[in-house]
C-alpha cells in the first residue's frame, strides 16, 4: 500500500467556531476500508452536542452575523473557501481516499475540484438572489423578497463525503442560512477538515457547525429539533421516508436525494466502443457506490452479444488495486457491511438465473480490504431483485430490449427515477427518449457528468427537491410578498 504512514490527527466537532470534543468525551474510530486499519479517532456527537450546534447556528442566524452581512462579503468568504479547498487538495484527496476507499485519482483530481467548484459557483449567487416587483394595481407597490430559511440541517452519506459538503453547504450558506452538518460515521474526515478551512476563510462562528455522530442519535436529534428550519438529506430511501415522518412534527422543509436504479440504454445505432466505455464508467466509477450509477444496462437485442462480450473483457481488466496509487481505477467499498451487501446481491442474481460474465468475487489487495471485482451479470430480467433494488457497488445488471418502446418501458419500470443514459447516433431518438424517461438527469452519449451549475435530483422514489444549479437555491430560500398601499 502507498503512503498511509503519515498520521492523521484526531477529528473533533466544530461548534460555534471552535474545534471541540464531544460533551460526553466519547470518540469513535474511523477505519480505512482498503487496509482495514484504524485511521484516527473522531469526536462522537451526541444529543447534547447537536443541541449546542443548533443553538450556535440559531444565534448566528438570528443575530445576523451571516444573513445580515453584505452579500458581497458572503460571496468573498465562500470564494475564499473554494480557494482554500484547492490549496489543500492533496491533503483532502488523501483523507477522502483513506476514509472512503475510492481511488486517489477520483478524490484528488475530480472530487476536490467539484467541492471547490460548488463554493466558487454558489458564492456568485450570494449577490444575485433577488425578488421581483409585480404590477398588480397602480394604487399599490407589490414586490417579493427572497429570504433565507434559517438553520439548515444537512445529513450526508459516506459515498461522496467531501462532495456532499459542497453540494449542501455552498448553496445553503450563499443564500444566507446557517448550517449544522452531520457527516456519515464511516467517513467524517474531509467534512471536519473543510469545517476548519471555512473558519480560516472567515466564516463567522456558528455559521457552519460539524457534528459527526450516529444517524440514530445525532441525525435524529437534528431532525427533531424545532429550531432547525430545513433538512437536506442524501442517503437511503428507507431513512429518507423516516425523516419525512419525523420532520412532519415540526413542519420542516425537506430536500431528499435518495437511491437510484438508473438505466443506461444502448441502441444498436450507437458508437458501440464509446458506449462500452460509458457503460463501464457508469457503473465502475466510484465503485458503483453512486446514487446515479448506471446499474441497469439496457442493450438492444441485435447488438447484445457483441456488446456484452466487449464489456466483460473491459471489466475483467479493471482490477481492484491500492486506492492511493494514482493509476488505480477501482478502490475498496466503503465498509465491510457494504461489501457483504454487494456480494449478497451477486449471489441473489445468480440464484435468480442471471449469468456472471465478469467478476463476482471479493478480491483483497495485499491480503486485505473490502474490494469487490468489477462485476457484470448478463441475462437479467427487469423484474429480478438485481434489476429492481439498489446494490450500491460495482455490479452491473444487463437486460436485453427490442426497440424504442420496449427500452422506454423497461427503463421506467422501476421505483426510482434519479438518472438515465441514452447511447445512439440518431438525434431524434436521443431527444425523444430523453423526454420519455422518468429521471431527474438524462445523459446522451455520456454518463456521470456533473457540474455545480446543473441541477441534480430525483423523480419518483429517488426523492424531491434539487441539489446544485440555480434550482436548488429555491429549496434554501423562501419568498415574502410585500404590499405597500400608495393611496
Ligand atoms: P443511510 O441512509 O443510513 O445513511 C445516510 C446518512 O443518514 C448517514 O449520515 C446516516 O448516519 C444518517 N442517518 C441514518 N439514520 C438516520 C436517522 N434515523 N436520522 C437521521 N439521520 C440518519 O445509508 P446507509 O449508510 O445505511 O446505506 C444503506 C444504503 O443506502 C446503501 O447501500 C445505498 O443503497 C443507499 N445509499 C444511498 C446514497 C445516495 O447517495 N443516495 C448514499 C448512501 C447510501 P450514520 O452516520 O449513522 O450512517
């Protein structure tokens, strides 16, 4: 294994502008899934810590330290945070890779730029969130004000721990809200480090608080707290449903970005070599631990055999390897539990009648780690479990189809609606199929493209509300209508 020797300092909570221990003094150990070795101790937030963090966020909002600051000043601080993230790219990339198991190529070359890009992009919005004047009657002046919500609770998962800090915090803060962020227990390190950088950038105390702790304790306390105005969540559909029920008690606003089972559709008229690369990146990038992973590959019957042969050949070459090696493209799954879940699904698929044409096994690197081979299951029926349930690993289910109608019907015949891919050289077909797919994002002759400026979120059971792009700012603001009687 490459360079895991430099010690990582223990991570603390960030509450009211200070790095602090948990009130209970409790800590937990975060583990490197590629080596199965401890990385460092992390302060474990309990109910009392969440209470302190919410109080700090509330005071920073109600006292006006952040929402009443000149928007251009907020813009300057958020831009600076983006710069500091880039200046610390090597450290952040390495922390993310050690904590999550993803290749350093992804963490350092892609995720760091995405999270910095979020702070840069949304910093610009701080000065551009405007209301409208609306002509109603000459006797009144009617206008709207776009105002922040207050305290936002952000609950994020372990698959893109660093990106999610940018996706949630950058727009919430740009709009003038304050934030209490709860990272996932598996991967708290980059969120805490970005919290420290935010203070260095000049974020006033209490504006961004980080409370790493168990979802059932710290997350639950955040969702129940009446002083929190909104919860922005990314994670499992099951927890998302639970949050909806809990949030109802305090009429909290919610953004839910939940699971997916996204179809990646290859028509016979596609550039098949490009589509093989796209199908492979669609599922093996991020170890398939991506909500939008192209986990159902729909291939037109006439090219099915040729396509699957090429894809299987490619998959066999993507061997799991040391995530800290810059050449590695398939890292370790984020936890032992996730690895076991993924391998369990492979067995289920085979039991249901699918044919394993690549991978399917755990493949330790240097004798350790939660690595799973790049796996392709062919001959999948769209009703099988491996076609309907989110596996969240490097496992692709290949389903054959016959013509456009069959492709669209199979693509939409699933609970989820997060993303989809379409591969074809026919422009008309590309656009008409894109319209008919029930998905929040459709990529044409591409897959897994993201940008801070492009809205991302789900149709159907994949959730509601949007991350990123101008649309998400609606979810972090509210509109006040003002009537002024001029007569
Ligand atoms: P969860 O939904 O449990 O975790 C996501 C976040 O929610 C974590 O921070 C977690 O905390 C927190 N959480 C859990 N329970 C509560 C609660 N009662 N109240 C408030 N917050 C809570 O996902 P899992 O880690 O269990 O992953 C299970 C499956 O979910 C995956 O296999 C995958 O299919 C899907 N998933 C989808 C993601 C997506 O991007 N849409 C991301 C992650 C998972 P804690 O620190 O305790 O885990």
